C-alpha cells in the first residue's frame, strides 16, 4: 500500500493493539506523566520531519502535474463568426474574439507544423514553454470548425491562437530543428 511505503511507521501496531482484547477494559484515564497516551502513536522529531518533507514533496509533485486551461470563449454571436483568412499561403479558419483575430491551432498544426514536430501534444508543450496561452473554443466554435473541415469530425475541443503567437511558435519549431 502506498501509505505504508511512504510512512512505514504508520503501519506499525501500537503496543495496545498487540494484546488480546480485555473482557473488562478500563475507561481511558487522564495521564499526568510525560509520554504517549495508550493507543496513540509516538512520533520522534525525525519522523515528523520525514513526514513533513514527504508531504512537501507530494504537494510539489501535485502542483507540477496540475495544468488547467482557461475557460472557453464566451458563447455569444460575435465570437462565433468564422471567416477563412489567407495565412502563410493557405486558407485558415479564424474567429474574432475580443478584438483579436485567432486562428484554429489544430488546423494550423496540420498545415504548417506536422512535418516539423512529433504531434499536437509537442506543440502544446512548446506553447507552455514559450508562455503562450491559447484560447479554448466554445462549443459553437468547435461545431463550426468541424463543419468547415478545419478539425476532424470526432474532435470535441479546439484551441485558437493569434497569427503573431503562431509565428513565434513556428519560429521555435524551425529553429529547434535546425539547431
């Protein structure tokens, strides 16, 4: 069990639990002497420091693996108007969201990056390293992109990125391959 592996002293039985049950147990008594209360676990300072250190490591590990995307774009008619723009010599689906023209990242990946990097997961890793946060599509935008063929029929989520941010990503992909 994971708890026993991390905290072996918690798996040890207390001296009280090692005895057969007493047919006439005495009620708990208040103790005035220093030392552990019967039935409690006595932890040394070293054990407490070990537990605290392991809890600290576990919390860091949890934080390191936690990644959350921003909430999707608001589903209002202005955000859901899609147009095809000319970008790098191809027609790419784009939405105007809060005054920014954002292109479909999976479509741009298929058109421009597929031959440069291993997969879309690699692209998301690069974006995180470059401190670029793509915008999450709302349900209606995903439906529109599927209808246009910008994303595959089974895809139910998508992200958008500005052309300028994609240029930074593209530059990173081409330079990391040449270097």
